[in-house]
C-alpha cells in the first residue's frame, strides 16, 4: 500500500521528469554557465546530473561567495544564470544585469556551528549558552568577510550585539581559501567553525553541532536569475524551472534548506 508521502514523492518525480523533458524542445545541446553561491553546492551536485540526463543540455557551475558571484555578474562576466542572495538578485535585476521578472526564490538556509569529527560538542542550546561557549573557545573560524561571505559578515555583527566582539577578535581566523574553513577545523587547528548548514552537512572531517540559537539565527535566501547577457536564455530558463520544481525542493529540504 502506498502512503500519502510515497504518493506525493512519486507525483513529484513524475512532474520533475515532465518538466525537464519539456525543456528539450526549448533549446538543444546548450551549455549553461552558472555562477553560484557555494551554499547550494550540495544540492546542485545532486540536481545537475539529473537535469543533464533528462535534457540535451550541459551545466557548468562555478561556486564562490554570494557577494563575489553577484559582483562578477555586475561587472559583466559572461554567464547564463546566477544564484546569489535574494536582495542581490533583486539589485542585479534593477541594474539590468538580470532579466526582469526572472528572479526565482529557491530556498533559505541558516547558519550552523561545527567541530572536528568526534570532538565533544559545545552547548549552544540558548543565547547565553552560546555566549559562554564562544568565550571559552580557544579559536573560531569562518570565511573572509572581505570576500562577501554572508555568514562571517553576519557573525561579526552578531558578536558585537552580544557584547563579546572584543573578546573574540584575537581568536578569530578569517579564511581566504574556501576549503580551509572545514580543513582547519578537521585538523584541529581551529576549534569551532561557522558556515551555512547545507555545506557543513556535506563536509568531511567535521560534525555539525547545530544551528545558531533561534533568537540570533540568520537565514540566507538563495534566489536565481537569468543573466541579461546570456546567449542561452531559453536553456537557462529550462534549468531554472527545473531547480525550482517541487522535486528539486524535496532535495533541498533533505539537505537542510527551508522554504523561502
């Protein structure tokens, strides 16, 4: 007997296939170049092969900070689709860098805390517990805020509001190499790391402690838009519809994302 959830998943999968199969008639054998914030990489690693198998298109992704990706599109870099934060896509749309009306909100993800795999997990069950953990930590780390990393930009302000910014400054490492945010914690060089939950769950050598306490949690809304200078707009539209489909949202939910 089928349960309601199994029926829903089956219907969602059928919709997913029909959506992409329909995209075959829109454009054939196009190569779609996407500039994207790295938070969605675990999701796209699963969705892109499905899209490529079900269509005649190939998708090339380049990942970085959402701020960096938005700036590259703003500067005129050639691409077909950009995935960044909702406000950044809105700004690019207003500037004529993203096709008007193409903005599509995909999902949102919160900030999580992680430690070396197998290490004891500190208490972050409340704002006060989080503050005590931060003050007791030997070191913390995140991506370089100068590169437009939304997690570290937010955390700098959060620590200021919590009144512990001065105490944390000397033991904070800002990584200029994206891979270091996990590798340094996995080696034990940095005790506690901060990143978007979707990337922590997919990383090796580290364990997710949990999300920030809800009163100080911050979500990044990921949105996508078709780049105005794209020469593959119809193929880009087919891919955009694919990653915004109900089945794609099921994948996002499984990776820790929430509805926008």
